[in-house]
C-alpha cells in the first residue's frame, strides 16, 4: 500500500521517578491542517500509588518512516493546562517537566497537553502518507485504555484500504483496535491494555492537494520552536518606532563648503559629526591650539630608546588659553601643563593622562547638552537605550552562564540593538542640522577637491592648511588631505619643529600626518591603559 504523508509523535512519555504508576487513559485529538501543521490535544490520566512531585514527558524531534528514513519534527506552541511546567530542549527531543510543588501528585491525575508539530508530511508525488505511533515503553508502564480522533481538512472521507494498522510491527485488523471512519475524521479505541513493550503504528494515505506542505519556511518553523528569538525583532521594531518619531534627523542637504562652521571649535564639530565624544575630537584641540600659537610642538629623539631609536615630542606652552575657551579645553590644557609647567614630553602622559581625557570627554558631553545642537529629550531617550542595553546584556550573561543558550543569545542580540539605537538616537535641532550640513559639505570638499583648486585657495590664504587641519582630524580625513597638499609648502609652520636637519627634504603635510599618527598612537594607549 502506498504511503504518502508521514506523521510521527510519541503520545505518552515516562515519569521521571522510579515509583510504580500506570497510565489509565489517553484521549488524543489530532487535527490535520491544510498547511500541513498538526494540532495535538492530549488528555492523559496518570495513576500514582505513592506521592511524586514531578512528571517528565519526552517528545522526540526525530522520526523514521517504514523505510527507515529519518526526518526532523518541528515542535512548538507547547502548553500544559492547569499545571506549572518547564520545557527543556535536547538535540533529538524536548522534555516537559510538570511540577506539583510540596503537595505532590497522588492518585489519579489528569494532565492536558496542547502542542503543534510540522515536518512530518512528506509529498511522494502521487499521494501523501500519515503515520503516528504509540510506544508504551516510553512510560515504563502499560497503558490501560486509548482513544483517538484524527480530524481531516475539508471533511475528507478516508478509505478503509488506505489505513494500515500495526501492532509490534505486525499488521492487525481494524476491528481489533475498534477503528471507524466517518466524514472528516477517523476514530479509534483500544480498550485492552498495551504492555510495557507494546507499540501501535498507524499509517494513512491521503490524496495530493488535500494538504499543501511547504508553506511554512524553515525560518518560520525555527522561530515557532524558539519564539525567544522573536525578542530581538520586537526590541528592534520598538526602538525603530521610537527613533523614527524622536531621533530621526531630517534629510541633510549635501552642499559643498570650503570652510568649517565658524561657531564650532573642532572638538564640538567632531562630536556633532558622529554624535559622540572620542579621542579624535580631543586630539584635534592640540593642533587647534598650535594653529592659534598657544602651544608649539617639537619632534625629538626618545632618550630611553638606545638600540632602536624612536621619536618623542616636546609640547611647549607659549601662552594661556583665551578666556573664551570652553571648559573641556581647560581640563586638557591644565592636564598638559599643571602647576604652571610650561614644557612636557608627550611620552610622559602615558601613565595617568587617561583620567584627564575621560574627564574632558564627559565635560564635552555636558557642554554639548547646554548648546542648542540637539532636540530636547532625544538625548535622554538615547541614554535610556544605553542603560537598558547594559541591563539586558547582564541578563544575557546570566543565562549563558547557566547554559540557557537560546535566551542568552536572544538577549545578547537585543542588547546590541538597543546599544546601536542609543548611538543614533540624538536628533539634531534646526541649528544643529544647519551646522551638520556645513560639516558634511566641508568633509565632502576635503575628500573630493582637486589639486588646482587647493593651489588657488592657498594662493589666497597661505594659512588655509593650518586652519582646516584640526577640523580634518576631528572629521577623520586628515590622512587624505595631507596627500593633496604635498609639495605646496617650502617651510614648516611656526608651531612645528622637526628632527630633520635637511630642510630641503621637508614635506609639511606629510610630516604633520606622521605627527598626528604618533599622537593618536599615544592617546590610544592612554585610553586603554586604565
């Protein structure tokens, strides 16, 4: 007899205690849906001669048809009505643990299971085959009585010749199991006890077209089994909606600008560019002060290097910051030149300057809050996202520690989503948007400008490179502009002295690029040394 649809499930699992018990009655409703999902409702009556506190039910996730071919079962939407329960996942099975608490299970106990399965319907081109089995040895007990209904779609009437029944791998008559067929369902009843090693298999052929397997994708099925992975999607959608209404910036017009905004020093410009304070913003201030004549930089040999010589830099204080300098500028300046010190080596900052950098970073953020660059409230929402991200990540670590992998991975992704939205959450005000458009236009100019245009601008303003350098550092394009200014200068700026004695070899932009790189390396060491 042809078999076209295969459906496998274990109806009755074992109780996890060695106590003697029996399964008095099992009533099973099996509803076959058009999309090949199977809805299962089981009422199982256990009989406990002595008290136990837990029932353990095992449902396999791997099945085999009559030919011995294995296939995977997708099991999801599990419920145990009226009882407390937990679900554990193994590679080849799921375990439902039903707990009663201190009162325990004693006498007759009725348990109702609801769940859905998919993946057991196999299309063999000519017809479909339905298979399910009852294996008493999963209980370590006999089963006294079984009744079952198989509900078919479209009130389909199955044919008797399409139904095969087997007991312990031997075909038996339908009368022995009291099976009857009517419009839309198949009814069966087994009133004789099934011994501990007994197995009943049912096979049913169905026509092609009655059921259409394959409508559920693998991803949908995976999510049905592991709905915990829907949490990151829910978090993303929620965060996206909040960002769309409270954090999304208006479309920015990209118009070329030859100069940075006059109202913003490079550190503030760098913050506005990427909505955060970083070392790049703070380092740009050093070259901003150098251009203003507040400090000077001298390249020297590192006295501590003997075999392999390395460079160091001496930073000299030429004058004090102007009174108009911002609070975060004073923090870095006083950190460089404490107690009226006028000369320091860059290498001397390695040990404790990270504290100054961190304090300046926080003060830069505070100063940004006081400006009218961002919409009120949007930054606070971003902070909430960041704090939630940390809290969710802590929960994820806890689940991973206890080997709850699904929850741990799901919450890790959720934490990452919240953190990313915290970075893009601040929404710029009208003034901030205007300043940002200038910055973007200025950055585009630096990246795309051709050499003839640069030569013309330097002929009009010889200090143009010095003026734009701090902003190029803050915007992350300093390395690009140094190549474009190559060979356009015959002497170094007043604020920079190099170790090279041959001035004919001097290439101002290239040397500056190397100095910037050395400063970044040191400040990266500073930021990671705490």
